C-alpha cells in the first residue's frame, strides 16, 4: 500500500513526536531557508533534486521523506517526480512551511 501523496503538517508533527522515521526535506531556496526553517530539516533546493536522487533514494530506504516548500506547490512537483523515479516512500507536506507556521509552530517566521 502506498502512502498518500500529501500529509498535513499536524500529521507530520504527530509522526515526529511519536518517533516515526521521517526526514524533512526543504526544497526552497537558500534565501528562503535563511528567513524561516523547521528544525532538523535538510535543505535540498528543488533545482538540485536530480543531482541528489541517490542520496534521497538511500534515505527513503529507511525513512519517509516529507518534502516541503513555502506553500506546497514545489514540494508536490518534487514528490511526484521522486515517485516517477521509483522513490515511493515520500510525501509532500500540504501548505508548506507557511501552513506549518500557522497550524503547528507559530515560532517559525512567516514570509
């Protein structure tokens, strides 16, 4: 059974709190990451995803990749592309870091 394409931020936070194996992959640009970030996320800008495919495949062998961006558009594109490459263990975080900030952690700055 495959994972749904999207997960909402509250669900992601619950999985992290429960100790589930998830890795947060931030596909925004470094300038955006400098403004606002989720602790423990790994920055891999969208344009560099193809070069990072082997790294992401290796991570997805043992954990679920939660891909996010600012509002969820880029992360959805990346998640769909990863699945086309055979990386099934990934999900896009609905609403991106902006929705995370409003629904999970208001300490994460919005921009």
